[in-house]
C-alpha cells in the first residue's frame, strides 16, 4: 500500500543546498511512495510558553497535523556550529508541545548536507538526541551525510545533480520505506 512522507527543511536560505536535496527526494522515492514538503519553519515565532499560552501559531498546528497524517518525516538540514540550526530546534520545540505530539512513534529519517567534508554528521547526533525525548522512531542507517555538497548541486538550477548522491539517497528512501511499513500502526 502507498506511503506518504513529508520533508522538514532546516534552512531558511533561498539558495539552500539542503533545500536542493529535499526537492530531489520525490524523484528518488521507491514506487508507491510519495514525498511532499512541509510548510516553512520561517513562519514559526521564537518559542515561548507565553506565546503558546496565548494560542498555538497556525503554522505550528498545520505542521503538526501534516506530520500526524504522514507515514514518516524526512528531516533535511544543515549543521550549524557542530549542531542543529536554531531555527530547526525552535520548530522541534514548538511541535513537541502540541497534543497529540506529532512526532511520537513517527518514523523519521535524517539527511544533512554541507559544503564541508563531514556532511553535517555532528548535527545528526544532536538531532537524534532531541528525537529520543519526542519518542520518534529514527531510522538508524543508512545515514545520509552529504559532504562537499556545493559540487553536487547545479549552481544555476539548484538541482541535486550528483549521480552517486542521488543513488545513495534513493537507497536510504528504500530503507526508510521498509522501516515505515514495519512500524505502520
Ligand atoms: C555554518 N556551516 C557549517 N557547516 C558545517 O559543516 N558544520 C558547521 O558546524 C557549520 N556551522 C555553521 C554555522 C553557521 C551559523 C552558518 C551560517 C554556517 C556552513 C553551512 O554548512 C553552509 O552555510 C551551508 O550552505 C548551509 O546549508 P544550506 O543553507 O545551504 O542548506
């Protein structure tokens, strides 16, 4: 039966390499698996319980609902200062306060891309730590860390063009699809 995944993007940059990766995913998904982007986390205010108490922002509630309705979430994000970008952590903090908490028991896959050699590996492990508290079911491997991404994305079209990277991401999506099917309620 078909699966639907959503992508959560951790960069707000217009020419984001991670956005290029996320945009490529629908073409790389196995047969029977569709992938679409969640709304932008740019629309989330800075988390404060005072703001929450005044009423959850519509963008937060809409994203929580989209995640609840999906069979899995693919988080695609840069690494900032060896960790998770503040804007993505802020989004996760917001989502964690919604009831029912949308990432609980939700299959999650992580992808990071960086112009550097390590491909955002350190951010992945910080992200996994937060996802433990949210009780998300995070795919262990294959881990998708895309180093030297500047040479793998076409500068004019912002398309992920590197064949080896595309094949590797396709293999992660295949593994994630199996994982999500196994965990489907
Ligand atoms: C970075 N960058 C970066 N790269 C990395 O591999 N490890 C890191 O720790 C950091 N730290 C970092 C901090 C801050 C504040 C910025 C702005 C950038 C570089 C980063 O990978 C690069 O800017 C990417 O292009 C960001 O991803 P997007 O926006 O292109 O998807």
